[in-house]
């Protein structure tokens, strides 16, 4: 599973609309809201980096959003890790 943290900024006066638009999306959570600066922290959860990037683009394209910046990324490896049989490939 992949997780990304974004700082998302709205246009002045559009902060409540931006929050509502983001909250309507799947696989995202808003963890901090700062109405004074028109910014929030959004966590995206995705099965792979492609899913995360698609969601990042979707958030960035919202009319209410003036900036979305990636500030952190984390991934968890699958519990089913297949060992490398041929170690010569690593050299």
C-alpha cells in the first residue's frame, strides 16, 4: 500500500468549497485544515504509485485548488515477497 501526503491550497474565499470537493473523493482523507492560510493536509492511499498519481492529478485539477504539493510518500511492501532465486542478476 502506498501513502502520500499533500499540502493543498485553495483560492481565497473558496476554502470550504475545496474541502467539500476533496472530501467527495475516494481514497483520500483530510487530516488538518487551516482556514486562515486556505491550506489543508490530504493523505492519499493507493494500491500502487499509478493510483496515487491519478488521485494527485484529480485533486490538482479541482477548480477550487490553486496548488497541490507532495510533501511525503511512504509505501509498505507486500507480505508476499518472492525471494530472488538468481542472485547473479544483482551484480
